[in-house]
C-alpha cells in the first residue's frame, strides 16, 4: 500500500532544554517536552532530535514527558575528543540518564541511536537501566556490507556533504531512507537537517555503524524490549532486526511491511501507539 505524502513538523517540541558534559569534553544538548512518565528518544546518524519531533508530539499527547538528546556532534551537541562509536554513544546516554535522574523511564532509539541505546542497556555498570527498551531500525552488529565499505571513501570523505547540500541530489539521497515517497516537503526537511550537520561529523559519524558487535552481551539487556522494523529497510535489514529480537532475553518483534529505514516518520502513529502502550505496561 502506497501512502499519501505527509509533511511532518520536523522540530522537537521542547518546553525547555538542558546540557550535560561528558568525560571527553562533549556537551550534549537535551530537549524536554511534556509532563508525566519519562520516555527518552534518541535519533540516528547525521540527523538530530528534530526527526523525533512527530513521535514526541504523539507521546506528549498520550501523557508522557519526552526527553531527546542530540547525539554528539549532531544538532546542538558538540563532538568531544573520543569521536564517534556505538560504545561511546552508550556512555553518552548514561550521562543523559544521570542528568535527568528519573525514577523510572523507557528508552527509545532509532537506527544508530538504537545501537547506542542497546550498548547502554547491556552495560550494568552505567546509570540505572530503563524499565523498557524500544529499538527501531536497529542492528546488534555492523550494518555495512561490501557495497557500503566500497562507497565509504567517497561518501564519508567529503562526497556526502557535496550531495546533501545540493537540494535536488540531497532529496534523492533522503528518498533512499524511505520505502515510499513521503513528499517533497518531508524529503527537503530531512535533507536540511542532514545538511546542517557539521562537516567533521558527516565524515566520521557514519563509520561508527560499520564496525561494532553487541551480540555477545545481548543477554545482559534483561528489561522488556520492543524491536520495531520496516520490512523495506535497505540500511538495517529485517533479518538483522529478527536476530536482534531473538537474541534479547525478553523481546517482541513487530515488522511494518510498508516502511523503510525512516520508520519513525513513516509509521509515526502506529509506532507511537505501540511505544505508549509498552511504556505503560512496563513501568517499574
């Protein structure tokens, strides 16, 4: 089924913002919206918390508070000395949780934000674990195949910046993240968010997903988990999401047959309802 184009509001509806510093000098910006039980939502590589805006509005309307950090080097956050890795994203999320200091919370991650959330959930030496974990378009190990590794020197050494800053080419690049055409306004909105990413981040951050493996410690993430996946995702394959769900101790997999990698924008209402219900059912 081909969906009608939708132009979501690609801003995060923050009522207020805070910032926290990491041990390697990064400053992480966190937007907070709404009141109620806390859900932390984490975006993926090269975008920002802005893409979580439509989901956040739905969750706020459902009676939740939503906190959205910008990953290091993305949005309003600075990069720090250690650079980019999935493990580093996990340690950064520990700082976010420490700063927010919730009694209980659900953690939602999309793409590399989900990978960082998983790294955090596996490490019991960090901040208090979430009562619920939601992983969208997420793999437990490297997603780069031969094609991606061959393209990396071109895309990540300046080529991506050239592409994404040209409106027509940039919208073509953004279109590949969706299963169906979401409409020119949405594609342009996503393109603009990516184009605003600092050049150093654009060159370095995508490499984080090419070399990591969290599969060995999946058993340590014992909290209830929900794995949400688009069947037509060409970045994180549905088979990877299936292996992730099978490896977690307490996980349920939901596959959306008509969605791609930008599941969070393609199926916002359906995903939001699942997350809201799951968060309520698993509150500590």
